[in-house]
C-alpha cells in the first residue's frame, strides 16, 4: 500500500515552498542574501543552509545510516546557487521517499541520536511532519530578513499551496 496522500502532499508542499523562498532570495539586490543580520543564523543563505543540514540529518535517520554532521549547521554555507541545487535534489529525494514508502511503514519508530546529544524516537511520519514544520519556521526567519530590506517575501503558506497547486 502506498504512503498516505497527506505524507505525499507534505513532501510536495515543502519542495514548493523551498522553491519560492530560494527564488525570492536569489532575486534580491546583490549582497542582501549574505548581508549580516541580527539572526541566530547570521544571514539568509546560512539560514537556508541550516534547513538543508537538518533535512540531510533526518534523511540519514530515515535511511538508517550515519549523517556525518557534528552540528545543526555548517560553519560556512555554500553559495546560494549551489545550495539551491543541493536542496532541490534533497526535496526530490523526500518526494520519491514519500511516494515509495508503504503506509504500513510510516508509523515505524526510528531511533536516532540528536546532534546535540540524547536519543530521539520518532515515527517516519513524525519525521516528515517535523521537517515541514521546521523548514516553515526557518523560512519565516528569511521572510523577516526580507521585510527588513524592505522586500515583500513570497507567501509560502500551506493554505496557498493547497489552493493554488495541490488540486
């Protein structure tokens, strides 16, 4: 049996929202995406890099392998265009994973170690839900930084995706 339509929809929503935010950041005036800002992640690209790192960590958890990260972000971030290519590849992986994972596997518990220490236990379904919530939260950081320029960020709400894209 195929994964639930909700899981498949969430993977596609996340990819769609990532595309909107990456394109908006790429369209900013030169230097704005990497300009230091009062944020825990220093700038827009470093914030998007954090999302990518977390997505990679949980991809490894889903695959039952080590991820190789010692922190929830890297010391430096790649250029935006390189990060966008990597994020697109990872978003495709999550879509393919959501399409291929049987419904019966979504509630299986995955055990993993948190980067900061401690053991985690989440179902496969909860992992995907976490990633969607997590990336939405940090896309909000990027949106706030865009307002500070001032530039209006794209609307990446799930309701907009459901209305305009997911028919």
